[in-house]
């Protein structure tokens, strides 16, 4: 089934809110690795929604981060501090999900 661009953007924003809410719950229970994962995905879905709206496709997480930095941070569409947060969450999520004995 093919969905409209608007439906895709709405869906991704819904996923972002869900991931953010999950992250808050996990953080309140000191589940830091899982919280980092969900907070990263909240940002990931927001950026994915923006890219979908602009009809830009990223096929990997690294690709999405690269496009995010070029399209939003370097262009000045968002504050550099917000760009730093997303990039830090990317790294923290990588460590939390893939490194042994890692605790955020």
C-alpha cells in the first residue's frame, strides 16, 4: 500500500512522540541505556519526518545524520546546540546498543 507524503510525516511524528514518552519513562526508572535508545529514536523520527516532507531519502542512520547536519545544522535552519544533541545521542545510542559492558 502506498501512503501519501503527509501520512508518512504524520506517522513518523507520532513515532517520535511515542519514543520520547518511552524515553522519559525509562529514564525515570534509571534504565539509561534503553532511555538513550528511545530518545535517539525520537530525534531520528523527527528528522525522518522532515526529510520525508522534503522528499529526501536516507537509507542508513549514518546517512540520515549526515543529511541532518548538512540540511539543517550547517544551513542554520536549527541551532548548532540542537545539532550537537542529536549527534551526541547518535553516539550514545551506538555505545548503549552495541558495546559490551556499556552503561550510559
